[in-house]
């Protein structure tokens, strides 16, 4: 699986995508992640990537031209066999990101994530260049970089072979009918007067399963 991330702040991704699960997935060639600086595709010498909004209003809006040019540069790398590509704009006005979406993305050959900043991205990017807009939650952050990391990790960890123990994916949070995973405990049995529930110490797997389902 290849993932391309378009951003104005590529430096924030390097430590994240080179460590832990994502780093291992890349070293094992199960995932291939590229980060692109949108500013490198600006059409003027000043590297302008934003402008004032039509109709007035506060803040600046990211321009369509540098983003389109960056997408074309990515496309040009596939001179022989072009993979089926799914392009996402990370936006507060997009559809809610879910575990089901993560599962869908994990099966893709090629995923492109476009990170917004300022007051957002010219809507023509979402309408004419992308396949969908995605929001990671009903709140606002400064840009699409953190959401892109969330989407990337959620999808990459579901690629077969990425997790050392595949059983970790079985019936975990939000995978079975959106069921929330039960609370987990480990040793010691008691700490500071706080005890592990007796049912988990009983050895009765039927009771334990019933407790977890509840």
C-alpha cells in the first residue's frame, strides 16, 4: 500500500511515520509513505499557497493550483502501471471517519491525503480533484496533519502482517458492530487498594466472556 500525504508542514510527519507500527510496516515493505510539501508547487517565486476568500471573511484559504500540481507530480511517478488511487481531503466539514473506513482504506493500493490549513482548502479541490472529504471528529484543530496521522495509522495497522499478533485485531474496539472493547487489566492483582474484578481471576471463561460483552 502506498500513501502520499500533501501538507504545508512535512517536517511534522518524519518522526511519526518512521517509528512504531508505521515504521515497521515500511521497513517490511507492507506500506510505502511519501510526504509532499505543497509549497514546492506554488506558481510564483514567493511560494504563495493561500489567498483571501471570495465573499469576504476572516483568514486565508489554500489555493487549488499548488495542490493540483502536486497531485499531477504524484501521478507522473506511475509511468507503467498506475494503481487505483483514492484521494481524501481532511476537512472539518467531511464525513465522520470510522473503523469501517479504516478497514476500507487498508485494502487500497494507493491512498492520497490532503491536509488543510488556515480557513480551509478551496472547495474545488474536494469537488473536482478528490474522492471524498473526511473529518476525524466533531472538533477543530489547526490543520489536517494530525488527522492524516490518525487515518494513516488506523489503515496501516489493518494491513495483513503489520501487527505482530493478528489476534490483536479480533473483536477490538469498534470492529464488531461498533462494539466498544471491554476494560483491560494486568498484574498486579491489587494496587493501592484497587483490585482487579473477581470475575477475571475466576478462570471461568464463560463468565469472563459474559462480563466482557456486558
